[in-house]
C-alpha cells in the first residue's frame, strides 16, 4: 500500500514509517488534544544531544563554557524559527481558529516548537541516526561556517572593551540619551562614545543593558570588527 | 593484548574500547589539563535524552510540564551524587591537592559531574545504546518505582490546598511564628493550621516560602497524604 507523501517528507527527503507522528508534530495545542507539546519536549533533548556532540567534535580544544554558549546560539528560538521558515513549516502547522486568526503560523515560538516536535518525531520514527542526519542537514551550514575557529561568544560590550584595551585606548563611555514609554514598556536609547570613532553610536532596547549592547555592537562594526 | 580492568569497568560491567576516555572522565579539573568538564557537558546531554525518552514512553498520557518536572527530579545534583556514591566513585576521582585536602571527593557537585562525564565517555565509546543501558541500570530503579503512575510533582502547599478543597475544608492558615539570624542568614519558622488537625504543624527554612512548604509537607503527612 502506498500513501501520498506529506509535503514536509518531500522537503526533508525522509519518509515516515509512522506518518501519525509527523501529523502530531505539526499539530499545535490549540488545534486538539493530540498536539505536539510532548514531542517538542523529546525533540528538544534530541536536538540538544546532536548539537552537543557535533560541537564537542568540531571544537576539540575549547572549554565547556564556550561549547555551552555556542549550543545556546544554535538552539535558541530565533534560530529554530528561521530554520522552520526555510522549510515553510508555517503553512503546514495545524492551529486552532484563535491562533490562526492572530497569525500564529508566523510566530517564532510556534515555529520553533513545531520544528523541535518534528525532530522528536524523526527520532521516534527512525532513531538517533535519522534525527542526527536531519538536524545536521538543517543546521549544518551554520556549523560549517565556523570551520574549526569558534566565533567569539562573549557579548558585544565585553568584546568592544577588550578590543579597545588591546590597542591601549580608553574604555567606551555609555550614556542614556533618551527614555520613552510607560513603566511596563520602557524604551532606552543609549549612546556609545569610543576613542577612534568620530561619532558616537546609538542603540535602543527595552532595558538599559540591551541598548548598551546594541550600541557596542554598532561601535564594533564601525571599527571593522565582527559585531 | 589484555589490560587490567579499571575498578569502575567491573562495577558497570562494561569494558571500554578507549580506556583513556574513562580516565579523563574521572579527572577533575583541579588535577590537570585533560579533565572531565567537556565530557560532563556531553554526558549531561546524553543523560537528558535517555531520561526524556524513557519518561516519554513510561508516561504516555502526562503533559510536557510534568515530564519536565520528573526529569528535573532524576537529573538533579543530589540524585546523581547519590548514584555516584552507590558506584563508590569518590575514591576513583583524580583531584588536585587542594580539592583532595578539603574533601572534594565527598562533594555532591564533584560526584555528580564525574558521573555525567562517565556517561559522556560511555556514549563516545559505545554509542547511545551502551549509554542508555548504563543510565537505565543506574537510574532505572527510581523510574520503575513510579510504575505507570507518575508522582505528584506539584509542591506541598499546592497539594495541601487541593486536598483540603476537595473535602470542602477551609484553606490552610500560615503564620510566621519566629525569625532568627542576621539579614544574610535569616531563618523562618512558620506554623500551618489546618481544619481537621488538632495541632498546627511547624516548618523551618531560610525563606518564608521554604518554611511554609515544610509546614505544608508535615500537614499532608499528618493527614495521611504523601508528603
């Protein structure tokens, strides 16, 4: 007996032995009782192991803390949502009416969760080998890009400070130049003045710290450093 | 060529193809550059997947949040340290002089980390199947004890409140009856008065909340409920 392949099976190049698993992985909890939350929980652990092992092997000499930060970068919601979008997962996820009407299929959290659930379904259907192959096909480009030199995982302010110190320059000066919005939705605008740059850079964010990071990142860019 | 089995290999009933992995897993970072921190990071992910999959299968009907709380209970430091002690790992861990002199081999964190590193080493040496068999041999008794009825993972106050409401009783009344110690080491003593119990129970803790939980737990016990 043959069945029609699910569009995602074609995109992944994998045919499920138990297509019900894939169906469940693409069902948001708003759409019914057999939804994807448990598969997402499983998939998160599968993804964690696959990425951890890959980083462990790709970077044999970096300490555990750096491995941890690199992993966090790969499995964070924004990254997973971007991968889900590249698979056009949005229009395959079954949502309840409320979620559908409020644009749930474009939301990062719903996309990232569904991708993790699909990874959980692949693991249950085909074992760790299948899940690993699929995860590395989806995230491998991001990993390959790093080669054997891990990116600097420290935050922008730390990297800017180190860069300036290595050149014997003064420390950057941050200043809050504006705040707006009410207490629960405050926005900060912070300037960052750096020796060697004619103009201060300006960052915005929902906290002073976030705005400073944004300004530091722009300063690194202006100095020709990776932001 | 034969080699003498490491004592832990005998205890686990597993012989390493690459005994250097086991040696590294049992080397604390205080003892030299080839220490177990990276293996611990890997082992943590292996342990996470094995336990997640087992809970997923053992409890097919409980929501993701309960799976998550059960997993946290199994992989927390105290549990892993107890398992490490049952393997007598303490006298097998290589420590630097400082750690050795301050009783490092009895410390929960060092024991739990070394156990995770051993799990990482088993995974690299034998693959997921070997690691899974070993993890379930070490933690399976705790899992088997739960059968197909997961323990109630809610905290004592929540369970006490629900128990009383289900009987149409009043809500419990908590009262701070004493505080002692200086600001940075405050101790609270809280009483819990419950309809149907002649005497209030009394709990202590380093926060009001912790003391309330302790008092609620004692009240559940006095009511013949799992505390």
